[in-house]
C-alpha cells in the first residue's frame, strides 16, 4: 500500500510495516483511497481528524443562510387601505431579508377579474422596487396569480 503522512517519506509499504510505523508514531493508519492501485493510506490522529471535520462542517452550516419565504395574499378587488397595509408588511419582510410571495386569490367567478389581479401585483412590484427585485412576473396557476420578489443585496 502507498503510505503518506506527516514525518513519513511517501512510498509503497507492506500492511504489516505500515501498521508498525503507525504504532511507532502512536497514530492511526487510515485508508484514504481504497480503489487506487496500490491503495493509499495515511498515518494520522483519526480522532483529531474527525473533530476538525465536524468543526469545519459546523462553521460552514453557520455561514449558510436559510431562505425564508413570506406570503401576502390579496383579493382581486383589494381596497386602497388594505393594499397600503399589505405593502408596508411586504416592505418590512424584504428589509428583513425574506423572499416575498405575493398572490391574488380568485374565489368563484372573480376569475374574470384576472387583469385587475395582474395590475395589482405589478403595482406592488413598482412600489417595492427599491427594496427588492421581481424574480418571477405574475403567473396564473389555478385560482391564484403568483409573483415572487427577492430582497436586494445589502451593500
């Protein structure tokens, strides 16, 4: 087997000799690449290696951010005050860094007002232009017209 590690000159050794060297340094013999010809092993402190790997994974997990999607629901004939109230909430969500899913829900025969729903969503997009950018334009899916807005990156 091919042997690598700190304080060891790389070379090809027999298994018994590699184990003897590992015992001599009071370290572990760890198989790195079993499919290579000959297999590659490394002499190292395995517990320390596992500990550092967990620590590295924890740091990477801490750095990754979870994407939060907040929803705002409108009716096709939402009044001005209700619209302003929901716009302010949408503004707050985007400032917090959450994605926004704004949709108009059409009940029963109100589907005939789908042009009003689209106008409402486009108006919301223009009002929130300074806080986020439109990721997906309004699309009708069943009884809902959906639009996604992503927050702008902070500089």
